[in-house]
């Protein structure tokens, strides 16, 4: 009987020890489950934030490309105005236009009797007016305007004045008022 009590008491102690160790491991397991859930939530938040960052970076790249396209069409200095005049001259010489004259003004006072550009000026973008006088036949002039429209710089044609003079028939004397835009450093 002593033996039985001993075995019974050892069995009870073993079960109690097993039960308490099971409870402690169960508590540890529950706390680990909570930590895993919290980490999963943090991971989801991080993944969502990463997606947002990727969207923002993509948007930034698109904005940079748009800005480069705008800077190509609206130059930042007046040196590109010389390039623009060279481009216009090149087009005119390709079409066989013999006489071409240029004059330019950076800013112009607003005269309500004259048409003005629809483009709204702001502090950073300034208009540059270029006056072009050419002598050409009318069909050649139409081709000249079409090629002028394909130049990569933004050009607005403000006015066209066509005169026929007896001295230069069959040519017409054509005055153009062009507006291009430059970024101001101010």
C-alpha cells in the first residue's frame, strides 16, 4: 500500500507538474499569438505604405517627364530664342523664301486695339514677341506656317498681315507677330 500511495502521489505530482507546465506554455503560446497578430497587422500596414510610396514615386516620375516636356517647349533662357530664329530661318530657306527679317521684344504694353495672346502670363513664364517679315508666294507661305506649327517650342501666331506690292509680284510681303515663351529666372 505504501507503494501504491507513493505511485499515486508521484502520479499526482507528475500530473500537477504537467498541468502547470502546460498552463505556462499555453500562456506563452497565447502571448505569442497576440504578438504574431500584431506583427501581421504591422506588416499589412507596411505593405500598404509601400504601395502608396510606389504610387507616389510613379507619380513623381510622371511629373518629372511632364516637366521635361514643358521645359523642352518653353525654354529657360534667351539663347534658345536664337535657336528658334535659326529654326525659322532654316524652314524659310528650305522653302525658297529669299527675304526674311526678324525683330523681337521681351515685353509689350497691352494695347486693346491689337489682339493679344490667350496664354495667361505669370511671374515665371514671360512672353517673347518675335516679328517676322518675309516675301513669299501664298502657297509657300501656307507650307511655311504648317512647318512652323511643328516646331517643338510653343509658338503662338498673334497677327498676320499680308500686303501685295507691285515691285515684288507674284510675291506678297507678309508680317507675322509670333509669341514664344521663356522661363524667367526672377
